[in-house]
């Protein structure tokens, strides 16, 4: 028997779809593994469930230690501890993000609408600008790069960021959760799309429309951008095209 839907959801939310062993975020490729196999009497409970990426899942199931002397297999007690430690790390990270968001929200300029075109000076407020509201709230952070590109950061924000391929438009953004969210800095150029995922797993996209840079001869450090945020937890922006 597989895990019930409620056990799976609880486990996936607790790890935020990061593998409990290597901590990579693997989105739809994560699977819920039995710590003690059902054949050995393992139950379909949350306590016996560990979310793993395909690579770690294969490692855990790879071999029987009795036939591979010198190799160290994963034992249930280790998997349990690794899983619990990781759930705690995720929970702590969520609390820190909420605290940070609450503390900073007060002073930082915000655009609460779920879509719109905005224009702001990215040298103010340490580059922070808040877009959206509620579960679809995204703290963005920026600094100047050039007249045709700008740096976006994840530091002290609640978001992960990815770049859409250069020629992409909204009609191509049907599965933004498959993009690469592994870096703390991305530098979209004019017309390109930056993809955001916040700590609630909601997605947004930003298109850079205009840039001014004091260090490149302009009188202001300004960015003009258009953004779209999804409230439903999906990663498909083609309906805005
Ligand atoms: Zn893994």
C-alpha cells in the first residue's frame, strides 16, 4: 500500500520538496519512501515516510550490506534522524523568513496587486521592493548591473529565483517550476523574464522593461518592470499571454 494522500502532503510540505538527504529541491521528481519497507513490517505512517530525490532513493535502495563489505548502507535509524533534522531546518527557515518579512514589510515600498507595471529607484531601501500580498507575497531585491541588465538577489528575501531562457515570452512559461532556482543572484536583461518562487511555493514572473543606471551616465538608478503572480499554487503563466 502506498502512503495516504494526507501523509504524503504532510511530508512534502514539511520538506518543501527538498530531498531529506542531499537537500536538493527536486519539485515533481521527489518521492515518498518507506524508511522501514512494508515487506519488513513498515507502516504507511508519517513517521515511516522520508521524501527523497531519485538519486538518493536509488542509493538508499542500492544494495544489501551483507553482500557488499566495505560499503555503508543507510539504516532506518539514520534515515529517521536525517529526516527529522531536515524537517526542523525547513521549519526554522520558514520562521526566519516570516520574521524577516514582517520586520521589513513596514518600511519597504510595496505593490500589493497580483499583476502590474511598476517603476522604482533600486538604490533606495537596499534594493528591496515587495510585490503581491498574503501567500502570494514576494520580497524582491535588486542592484545595478548595466543599462541593459540588472542583478536580482535572494539574500534576506523569501524567494528563490530563476531566469527564463532568453527568447521566452509569457506563452512559453507553462512550467516555470522546472527552471533552475539554484543561485542567489540572477541578472535578467531587458525584455527577459525572471521567475520567482516564494516560501509558500507560489510562483511569479517579472519582465524587465526599462533600466537607468547612474554609474552608466543616467541621472537615476531606476527599473521599470511588469509582473504577474499566481495565487493558485500552479506554475503556468500562459493564461496571461
Ligand atoms: Zn537527494
